[in-house]
């Protein structure tokens, strides 16, 4: 048993947790208990040991985990000040730490407010309230404009044109050119969104699915058994590379052309979204041609008409979750 006021110091797995016994107690073998003589303030020793973790670890030994022996614990040096000064030092530490804790709490409040403000800005943007709508501008300026519906139709036409070009290229490669246009009937229009439970959009806007406006694909990881798949000049992006957010340029790994052949080289301007794990929903825009691993979904448009998606993806978290299936 050790008396109240004993300073308790964990001596293994991990070393360095400190507490003061509020009453008499006993501990297991994972502690070194400092029973102090008169004239030494437990709080003073507590704060000294809190700052001496590295020193204690340097005195420890062990293979599976480090352990501070009783003999080594006795060798930990401590500067002993007069008792009154010990009290003053403890009081000042507690005063300064209290101020620091208040500062940390204030920073957390500021961060929370910034997060709410960002969410409010994004909400206003996707609801057409952040800036004047094109319909309002065109009306005031007495001109026509391309509506969202017209833009969508232009994108869908481009989507079909690219499909037809690809199909003709396949047939040409096989030496089987079509005699009529019946082959075009194989084309499948992408499904439009179910808007029954979606909010009303501003004038001139239209709801669309990503399959209508572009490609949505999941990344891949080429075989690590073949070293020729790696070490080229094609950025190979992973979730941690999306930390830069709006401008994703740098990568920690690179693929060769051979490594990318198993998947698809993504064009600059692609919107990247993590789709697996705790970071699901982290988004960014690739500013370089790149490839991604399987933890990232990519969307890119048939017509590079604007940088789509990031604001919507960040704001529409609830929509994203509902659409997970």
C-alpha cells in the first residue's frame, strides 16, 4: 500500500503517464510509485515527471517493450526548489496551462464556426443564392443564354457522338464496316435522375446524373509483382494525396504506361472522391493527367464546360450517403 499523495508513474507500455494518489492504494507492476518525504510537494514532482518522459524512456530497457526498472527510476534527476517556490511554480504552471486550455477551446470554437460558414456558403451556391443566376442576368441585359437543360442536351449529344466514333473504330479494326445505321440502335441513353424527392432548382438549372454528364469510374492498383508497372511519370493518386483538396497536383507514387494500361488514364480536370473507409467523401480536382487506386472514384465530363462536382460533393453529403448503393 502507498499513502495518499504518492506520485504514480507508469513504467511500461507505455512509460510516462503520471497521477497523484488521492487516497492510499496499491498498483500493479506497471507503475513506479514515488512516496515523497516531507518538504517535497507531490504536485511539483507530478509536473516534473510529466516533462521527463523522454528522460525516463532513455533509462528504460527491453525488447518486446521498454520498461523502466526500480533501480533506474531512482536515478531520474529532479531539481528541488525551496517548498514555497515549489508551490509558486505549481500555481504558475496551472495558471498558464489553464490559459492554454482556454485558447485551445477558443480555437476549436472558431474552427467549428468556420466549418458551419463553409457549409452555409456551399449550400447557398448549390441553391443558386450565392450569385445572381444566369437567367436573371440575361433578363436584365436583354439577351439569350444557354439553360442547364440545353447544356445537358449538348453534353448528351457529345456523349453519343463519342460512343459512335468508338464503335466505328472497333468495326473498322475488325474490317466490318456497317451497311446501314441499325448499329446505332445499340446505344443506351444514360438514366435521368428521379427528381421526386429533390429540391426545386433555380430558373435555368436542371438535375442530371453523373452518368449523363460524364464518366464515373473506380481506380485500380496494378500488380506489385511486376516492377515495370511502377516508376514512370504518371501520378498515381491515393486518398492521402487528396489532402490538398481543390488542386490535386502532387503524388507520392508514379505508374508507368504499362501500369496504366490495366485501367484508364484520367484527364486533368477530373473530380476525385474517396469511396472506401473513414475518409469517404474527401474530394479534389486532379490538375494533371493521372491514375488512382481503388479507394477513389473519378468523374469527368464529356464536355469540359466547367469544373463540376467538388462543391456539390462536399455539400451534398446526405445525398451521397443515400446514393451509396
